[in-house]
C-alpha cells in the first residue's frame, strides 16, 4: 500500500477521535466523497455546457447543468456558476469581472474577520492590484454601519466585497445594500461560512440585497472543496451582462478546465441541503454555538460581541493575558482542534493573536447537541485554566522558541492527555457520517 493511504487512514482516525471545532471545517457525506473520487476526475471540459472546447462532454454537460439548476432553485437566483476552483478564486474572478486594476474596492479587514481576498493590503491579489480601502469593528467588536457609510461616501468604492470568517453576529445586509446603492457600488456578499445557515433560515439572507453572492461549498454547505458565484435578480437587473461577465472571468479569465468531480459533489451537496433534515441541521448548529457560548461565559471567559448569532464564537483571551497560540496548542493535545484568531483591535500580530475561534458545524454533523456542548465547554475551561501560567514572551524574537519548547513540554502532559481520552470516548458515541 502506498504510504499515502496509510496517512489517509491516520487522518481519518484523527478526524474521528478529536473534536473538529474549526468553524470552516465540516464532514462531507459519503456520496459527496464518492463523487469527488470518481472517474469524473479524468475528463477535460473547458468551456460551458453546449459550448466546450473538447469532445466527449455530453454527460459532463448534464452534470454541470444539474448542479447549476440545483443552485438556482435552492437560492432562487437567475444565475449560478459552479466552476470556481475554491472560494479565493471565486472572489478574484468577481473582481476580474467587475473592476479594473486601480479601481477602489472595499471590504472588512482581515484582523476583524474579513478574508484575504477582500482587499487585504500589499500581499494579496485583491490588495495589490486595486485601491483597497478597508473597515474594521468598533471597540465592542461590532460593525459600525454609520462609520462604514461615511467611509463609503468618502472613498466611493466601485465594489464592496463583504463577508467574514470570524464575526460572531449576523450581518445587516439591508443596511449594507443601502450603503452600496447610495453610491451605485456593486455589493458582493461572500457567504462562504454561513451559506448553510442561510439555507436553514437561521442567518440573514443576502440574496435580495446583494448583486452577487459568492460562497465556498465545503464549509456549512458540507460539499466538496469548491465554490459558486451566484447572481441575484437585483444584480442582473443592474447589469443584464452580469452572468456573461462572470462566465468570462472564470474562463478564459482565470481558470482552465473545471473540476468535474467537484461539480458533481457540489450538485449532491445542494440536493442534500434542499431537505428539511438539512434545515434542522442548520438550526442545531446555531443552537449548539449558543449553548457553547453561554457555558463559556458562565465559566468566566470573555467572548467577542459577548456571544454568537451564528455557528462560531471568538474567545477574547486578553483578560487572561493568554496567547491564542498557547491555548490552541494545548487544546489540540487535549483532542480539541480549534484555531487561534485575532480579536477586534488586537494589538498582537496575526501570527500571535489574542483570541481563539470555535465553531460547531462539524460537531453538529456528528449529531452532538447542547448537552455535549456543555461538556466540551467544561474541557475547554479546564485546559485554559491549566495553561494560565504560560505567558507568551513580550519580546517578539523569543516567541517562536518559547512555543516550540511549550509544545514539546505539553505533548506528553498527563492532564491534557487525560482530557483527550475523555474526548475520544465522547467521539466514539458520535461516529463520523
Ligand atoms: C473560506 C473563505 C474563503 C476562501 O475559500 P478557500 O476555498 O479557502 O479559497 C473566502 N471567503 C470567506 C469569507 C471564507 O470564509
């Protein structure tokens, strides 16, 4: 057996025996995984259904058309493209379609939960080739719509690309649309994290407010790694050429052949999402996040925005003078896999942020409910309490050495491993689908 298969087995075991609490992660169904690993991977099909650059695409055309129809039907939109390779290419393609190099674009800054592709300065495509202006959060960690409005009036962006990976509260899409419309800007909602919650009706829908909605398909949607670009009725009304512009931006603009195996997986996940069972799932994701938040608050932790209205929450570790790195590393040893994250107005750099981000989509897929969230909160509180003495050095150059030493110290720590074995017992009761 190829060593790779041994490693896949190991990864499967890890995913089964630990708590997957990174909010962007989830477990795709067996059907989705089968489609992705199917013979569809063998076929080239540059172009679109009925107008491909290669022969032999009759069946691929049917698959892609079905995926598009399912997306249009589920989101009630006039246009869907399922070819973007992933969320980042999808956003780049939207920019390529609608703005010129040097044009002003606007988005939520990375440190406040925006994505790299929303105009993060200097080091990204979106930040380097466009005049990117960004907004942050207020002192309480909330979006300040008045301030965004004022900034928009001043900067006059041509396009606003807005979405988040860490904002625990719901977006007010109506207000954002009023702001964008007041200057005639494109409003693109990046719903990557929350698309499954929107389907379930437990998160505000951007579909009547934005012109375009982009989304990954592998997060709360539970599909394969990929993305969609959806044009709303409002978007097509603003510019009837919008669908053609998006099509062209994807190919020939930025991509070659679509990943047909992924397209099939997306089609399956859309069908799976168009069910009452999925809506129940989405509702439970939010209920679980709320239960987790309230248990952590009861345990004395500080949360950004004091709680959550979605699938994720961010613990602010500043009152404990703890580093996100120390906490995330320790939780991993305890079988709880989360990630460190910046908190609003974090004075620490993104590599050593002061927060911890936790999400419930994957745990909920395994069938865990509020009761399990309480138990998990207890473990998290215990771990945080246990590592309280370990402060990240003030001197930046001393940090990496400290964390390395810390990691090797805790890797065999009896207390943390004890929690890991309790975690494993819980996981065995909730098998991965
Ligand atoms: C995950 C995510 C992306 C990027 O998706 P990739 O598939 O990792 O490229 C973009 N925007 C938001 C808001 C995301 O959450």
